[in-house]
């Protein structure tokens, strides 16, 4: 055997070692950001939105580590991969109670219309084809309200409580059932109204409160407001009664602040249960909702339909809407009949 033949395997192992380390180090950094209960600065918070994608380099690192002939590296890479799998498919998420026959079932939909630029005809088509009975719109504008009316939303969802604006603060709730304004979440830049919905089906009636969520995005110095907004939404979700929170949370399941909202850190629900993210409960954790247009970034989940554990959910789906950088999210909710 020549000296050159001996050097080649060593050179390959060294290359594998270097490449594996180049993959492991950023995965380890992201995993620390995900695991530690710390109020991270803006950049770290923004990076955490893309945490599901870290599973790809983690899997590559685990595979390459086998050929590095470094046991410690193989163990570290495998542990990091297992952590990604657990975070991708969590076992500790809130689960809805089993639906009962005494429930009113209704399809609901949420959409951030991106300053009212979403295609109104497509929105109404989604409402019609999915038989949506409750629609929450964020970044609602007066022009978008007119476009929705022209497209025929009033024939499908005749009840409306809206607050259109020329910026991102506007909101609207359209419903097939009567609506009653309850109030706004205080001290938030974007309008986040809560409305009482009284839904009927098959001789049954169910009342619940819907909060149209739109938190400030976690950018620059406004990250403190983002945390305030999520905590305020969590306090609403912890109130007694049947609750639905849906909209653009500007947060993913990998953000500690969103997990605290679901877990009830901002306020404990009377029964001590967690809030339920319908996307996670329906095995749709990896269906991105942003960005659908504009920035060329990996897709992440920022839009959610969240309910109390007493409300069942099924049929979760995500739909691209031309003109908006957010996707519409739809779910079928089963609200217990009665109060």
C-alpha cells in the first residue's frame, strides 16, 4: 500500500468531520435558542420561526457523523436530530375534548389580506366551496370591504363587524350568524376585537367568543410590543366560556411566547386545560402560511386557529390567496351546544 493510498481515506474522513461540524454547530445553536426559556433578542426570535427547517441539516449531520469515526460526534448529532423530531411532532400539545352529538359544527376561516390586497373573488370562492360560516380578516381595508361585497360575501355571510383602516391595523369578522361586539384587546397597535357568535345547526344553538388576532410582528424595538400582544391574547383565551382565537399571531409553535399562550401562562383557564392549536391537533404542523408572495424565504406557520379544549376541530387546511403574502387557514369546529 502506498503512502498516497493511506492519505486518501484520512483526507476523506477529515472532510467528513469538517462538514459534519459545520452542520452540527448551527443546529446546536438553534436548538439552544429553542430549548432555553429566555426572552431572546429580535434576531433570535425571527430565526426561531424557521426552526422546523433545522431538521434538514440535523438529519444530514447525523448521517455524516457515522462516517466521521468520532463516536462523540455521532452521539451529539443523533441527539440533536431526536430533538428536532420531538419539536416537529410534539407530544405535549393541547388536545381537544372528544366531540359530542350535542355540538354545533361550523367551518371557520382566517386570512391576513395584506393591506386589503388579497383577491376578493378567491376569498369568496373559498368561503362558498368550503361552506365557511365565520370569516376573520386581518389588515382589512375599506376598499377590500367593497371588493368582498362586490364578490358576493354578503349573500353567504350577511352579518359583519368591521373596522377597516388604510394601514395594517384593520379587522373584520363576517358571519352567517348574528354577531355581538364584546370589545377590543387594549393597548395593541392592531385592532383585535372579540365578538360573541351565536351559531345554530340542526335545532342546536351554541354561543362562543371569537377574537380576531393580529399581533405586531417581532421586528426591531417593537419586539416588546409583540410579547405584550401575545400575552394579552393569552389572557383572553384564559377567560371562562367557549373561546376561539384565530388570525395572524406572527408567531410559530417554536416561539416560547406562543407556547405560553397555549399553556395558559398568561392566565389559567378555569378547568386548567391548555388551548388547542387546530393545525397541530390535526397533524398539519408543517403546512406553511407565510410568505406566500414577496420574500423568497422558507415557509413558516404564523397564522393559527386556536380554541379552548372544549371545542373540537377537524378538517384543517391551508389555501394560497393571490394578492396576499399570507395563506388562508380553514378548520371545522365543533362547539358544545348551550352557553
